[in-house]
C-alpha cells in the first residue's frame, strides 16, 4: 500500500518542532516520489508516510522479541548524505530504557542496542536481521563527537507495528489506565508470597481511573494481559502503548496467594487545561 516507516524526528523541523511541509522519498532505483505524511508519534519517534507508484519494493517484518544478544544485524541508511549504505554488526543489548533519548512527555524508550555503524543520517533507516527482515528502525547514537563509536539504538519493530497501525487508521490518542507499577524485587516477592521476581508490582492507582474502577489495588501483581503472560513492566507498557480510549483489557492478577481476572475499559485522560476550563453556558 506504499506505506513507508521512518522516525518522527526525521520529518520534524528541529528549529521549530513543527512537521515539515514536504517529504520526498528516493528509492534505490533512483525514482523520487513526493510522500504524503500519514502521521507521526513523537512519544515513540515513529512516523508513517505513503507513496503512490508502481512496482514498489516491500520488506518482511521480523519478530523483534526473538532478537538475542550476539545476533547479526545490518543497518541501512544514508549516513552523512553519502548515499545508500549498509553496515554490519551484532545486537549488543535489548530492552534499553531510560536513556533520555526521547524528550517528549510520556515517551516510551525500549531500544535495541547495536554496534553496527550508525551515523548522522541513518535515522529512520532499517535495522535488518540476518534473513533480511525488518527488525527495527535506527533512531539514535551515543557519541561525544557526533560520529559512530559502536553504540547505536533502534526502535524494535514489534513496538513500531502497533504505532503504525494507530497512525494509519488515524487514532493517535492513547487509552489511559491509571496504574503505576515497578518491577517486583526478590524481597517484595517473598513478602507477598509470590514465587517469581520478574513481574510488575502495582505501587499506585489514580483516583477515578479505569484501574481503580476495575478493583486494582496497591501490591497487586500483574501476571497476564489479554491472556498473554506478562514478565516485565516494559512488555506491559508496550501492549498498552497502542490501545485507544474505549478498548477493553483483561488482566490476570495475583493477590493474597490467589490468582484471578479483572476487566477494565481504557479511558481518555483529561488534561490539566481541560479540568481547569469553565463549563460552557
């Protein structure tokens, strides 16, 4: 359908923070096509474009959750404007969070780290696995000089897929659940009589939130989301990331030595400006 993935910051004017007026996509066969901007999500740094032309190439998507440290990957892009370039490296780490790369409020960071050479201009390019499938979108580097020192970051394609779907259907507002959690420690697991230490522990529940209305309580342990096992806070956040207000979620909860299910409907979070506004007469 001509959809093209890139980073939100690639199509954003860095001086003003506004989306740029026109994007041209250049294909490997030298064709240059004006693209329509379908949408962008600064919280994940993902953008979707669309081009209309015959015989467009397409790429298969991998399951980025299956990537392991040491897997061979290839980074494709246009570093420093020299033209289409591919570099090879390995996956150095997965699940890199709290790096401060994305400064948008509510940003979600969960990067693949790679030592494949990534430089300025690689942003929005493909991170490919050893079978040529799209594993992620190259997004950022750590460097004191602005050049490659072997610490590059890509958004996993499993994160991108959900955001892409939202942008294509025109839904950019995320559903609000209203619970605050952290990974459960071994000490907390022992105290709560829970046999594992790789789950998420509820530390707070917002007043009048869907979480409170569903009966979720502090010290509840979430072990499942929509019939799938949840083994970390980052996985839970990623699953919530692409849900919109009005969608229903089913959680598996461990409390007081028992496991049970609760259901909640995500809401639209009211902003501070909206809550302070005077009602219309």
